[in-house]
């Protein structure tokens, strides 16, 4: 949009954002609900047909959170009914007790993989909190048990499994602290005063103390506890998608909590990770890099998916879009808006499937389709609609002149 004012650019992308969000929500609401057993089917091929009826509890919890959040914000009873399907299914079939949740169930709720993980627990915490808030319910027993159990693991009082990923006990991993910031920000009002803020402050400080490189303004995906300033080659990688996602959470929460230093560091990191991860050859965001921005050796924990370091992944781009727009909203740096616009166009040209109304899952480096599935045991109504939904609120402030 050469020559357009910032307001014209924002209005243009606000409209596109709203159109995509509406169609993506329709894609999911029209097919995900399992009328026979409750919960959600999330595995769909490139045309939107069901490929599997297994139920990953991450995906069922994430969708319960999304539908509950939209229902709470809008008062839409259709979304509330859809959220109830997920809430009922996971609480009746996935809860293992003591604040812990199973990972994968069959369609009818029979256990398939019962391995416990703090990551599953946090997504279920978000789901329960959002649904109970939307219905005006007091916090349930399993909600409170889950909140307590997650905190015990984060603070080191209990062992913290990160299944389906496997890492050694001498490795600090970015993802649980990132997810906890988001999870406890979502349920803050449903816990005793100050409890959630204590978790959020701890996780923000932990990331900047143990995983952040002040020299590079980037966040390690993994860091050895056995080294002070050194790190082995196999650990010295960044996950751009996680940095965009994490710094987006931190910028919002650090600002609310008055953590000015961390707020500024998070916005700096959003700009830096875009600079090193945007593909100069083909556009889009590269999946995994070394700390200096070069390509790295990478082995996907999911052997069936088999991501490569140069692949373009749906959720990474969704999180990057939100982070860039948030950075522009906070600092009004024209370069952030330019980067957002370029990336939005790239995603529309390569990820967006206009015939179906959803994003494809994985692209090769040059943008060719690699996995054009619309859903799966890792992809559901979460990263893309969550980012579009959050961006819609930012656009309302920017275009509506309320900021």
C-alpha cells in the first residue's frame, strides 16, 4: 500500500483480519463438535474432512478456552454451548486427579496416552477458568487443584514433565514458563488476590535470568543448568515462534505489573527475532535457527510431522503477526507496521486457503505446500484464531482512535 497513511494501512488489514477470523471460526464451529461423545474432533484433511477421531487434550482444552472466551466477551450462547461440550468432555474423561490431566483419548473418552505433563495441565487450567468464568461459576475443585499442581511444578516442589517432549533434568526449557505466563494471566481473577501475579512475575524473571541473551536480545529455547555463560551447540538454538509468542505475553503482563525493564526487553526481542528469522530468500519466518540467526541442525520431536529448520509453520506465523502488531501499538514504530503488513500479505498468499476458509499447516521454505491439513493432533482452533481475535481488539483501538 505505497503512499497510504498508517491509518489507511491499519483499516485495510483490520478488514482482512476480521474476514479471516469470521471464516476460520465458521470452519471450526461447523465441524469440530462431536455430537455423539462430546468434546472436539480436530483432525481434518486439506478439504476439511475428518481424518481421525482421536482427541488430544491440548487441542480440546485450547478450543474450550477459545470458545469460552468468545462467549464471555460477546454473550454469544452458541459459543457457550460449544464450549460446554469441551468442558464436559475433558472434566469427565481426561482428569487424572491431583491437578493432572491425560494427554490423548479415544473418541469416546477411553484412555489412549495417559502420560501426565505440566503443559497439558496448563491448557486445561485455561479451559476450566474460561468456561467457569463465562458461566459465572465458582472455581471448581479440579480448577483449584490444577492451579496448585502447576505452581508446585514451576517452583520446583514437584517434578515437571514436558511430555511429549523429552529433555534432561539439567536443561531449562522456555516453553513451560512462557505458557504459564499466559495461563495465569487468563485465570488471574479466579485465584486469590496476588497468587497469579506471583506466578507471572516469577516466570518473566526466570526467562530473563536464565534464557535471555542480553548480547543478542533473543531467548534460548533450551539452556543447560550446568553452564554459566557457555552452552553446547545442540542447545544453542532459538525457536522464533516461541519468542514471538512469549514476548507478546510478557509485553502485556510486564506493562500491567509495572515491570518496565522486562516490558522494554520484550519489545526489543520482537524486533530482533523478526530481523533474524524473516527469510530473505522467500519471505515468511524460518522455523528454527542458531543464536546468530543461521540455519541449524534440527530434529523434530514429532517424527511423523518431521519439521525441518527451514519449513514455514502455521502457528509461528500467527504468533509473529500478533507480536508485531502489539509492538506497533506499544511503540508506534513504523517499521513494525511495515513488517506486520509484509508478513500478513505473505500468510494470505501462502497459508490461507480461500476455498476452505482456514490456513494450511506447514509449507516448505519456498512456500510450496508440505502439509495442507487444516487440523490435527497439534493444529486446532487456537493459534491462528487466537491471534486474529487478539489483533481484532488491537485494531479496534488503533483504527477506532481510542488508544
